[in-house]
C-alpha cells in the first residue's frame, strides 16, 4: 500500500471519528429530552426492556466485521453513558445541591444559627430517664453557656428487649427542662404519626441513622415547619444520605442539618467508623450545615475529644456528644457517655484548641 493511500484511509478514519462524535452527542441530547419527558410523566428513567429491544435491533443489522458480542459491549457503554448523563441532570436539580443554592443555609434554633461559620455544640443524655437526670446535665450545660440539649424519648434499639425510651413522657421532661434552663430540645422521632404531636415539645426533629431511609418519616418531617437533624444511615453512601435530605426538602422544609455519625465497616476498634471526609464532601455538594456525632461514631469516651477536634478542624458546623450524670447506671449506651467531670474536661480542652470559632 502506498503512503498516499494510507494517508487517505487515515484521513477517512479521522472524518468518521468526528462524524461519530457528532452522532453520539446528538444522541445524548435526545436522551436528555427523553429524560425530561419521562420526568414530566413521572416515568422511571431506566427502561431495561427498551434497551434490550434496541440492542437486538442493532445486532440484527450488524454486517461486521465486529461480532455481535463486541457490538453489544460498545452500545451498552453508550447506553450507560446516556443513563449517567440523566443522573447528572437529576443531581444538578436537587434542592439540597450547592449548584441549586450556592450560599450556605443557616438553621436558626432559638437564636443558635447553625451554618453561620461558627461551631455549635449539642450535648445531653443518650436517653431521657428522669427529670432529675436531664436537669442535672442541663444545669452543667447552662453554666458553660450552651443551649442545644439532646435526649432520646424514643429509642430504636437493636434488641427488642433493650430500653426503648419513655415516649411522650420523655418529651414532656425535655420540654420542662428546656423551659427552665432556656434551652432548645433536639430529640428523635421514629413514627411519622408522632410528628405533629412531638413538635409541641421539641425544637428540632432528629431522624436517626436507622430511619434515614424511612421515606414516610422523611416526608412527614418535611411537611412541618420545624428544623430537622438528619443522621447518616449505618451503611448509607453519601449519595443516599443526600437524597434522604432531598426527601425532606422536597416537601417544603429547608431547615435541615446533616449529621455524620459513623458508618458500619469491618473495623471493630470503634463502635462505627467515623467517615471524617464526609464533612467536606457534604459541605461541597450541599448548602446544608453539617454536624458530627462523636459519641455514636466512636462508642468510646477516650476518643471523643480527638474526634471532636478533627471534626471542627475539617469544617464541621458543630459537634454532638452524650453526657450523663452517672453513666455506670445509664439505661442505654453506658460505656460511651461522659460523666459531668469528663464533660468539663472535654469542653474546656475543646475550647482551648485552635479549631473552635464561637
């Protein structure tokens, strides 16, 4: 073959490359239009039956030299790229996305403005056990100028025989203590039917890790005008976490605080594995404030302080930790709650670090 013929063939290949590029992009634009039409009609984007029909038709018209297996592989990649393009379009449209709203969302909880560039702190017992127990912790918090009080009235537990919380009575105790000490209450709700009742007692609805994908609960929380603290699920990806927040915001409630609380991995040195990198990712991908629960992520009192410092250093809007007057007799999670002396040391050491901006 002469050099001129080789160059002509190569030129033809170059031309075909550009033609293919044009056709692939034209196809991609059509796929985007189809995605918009499906979204309008409420139709799921991925249609495996149509994909199989298209592949069969393409292979029926295949005259080679590629065999059908190669053609099948090539077009599956094109189809996958089109589906990914539709996902990208969906991601851009998320209400919680930083692309949708570039500025930070600030959640106001009785004067505490979470997401304002300063760090905020949530403390309290794992579970509400009595008025005296909660009031003792609240008094210690009040002395430090803290006002975000947590406590579990409803406790989803791994074992059905473990302490499940005091229910409405626990909410009433939290409300009483909060009124006496001028605090704001954060407490978990597990049943969508309890949302309307609970908002009379609490200032922030917490949705726990085990309920992160309880979609009816997410929608119920999104339908009321009350801040929501959403914890990451035990084995949830960041994408799943973000979409859970979207369920809430899609109902009209944009007062959402995300909370990284560790995920389940093969590691057993800690209760869970604190995914500290999730904090900057969530801050970049969403406009929502992000807190870190150092108690549930570690399950170890000796790791609370370094993990809290790490959370603040990496950009978290706040830290959540558990405090109990006498952890040894706590009805739940005794091994991971701080007593009042440990709380004093923890908070003073945290304030002495270079990471706190108050």
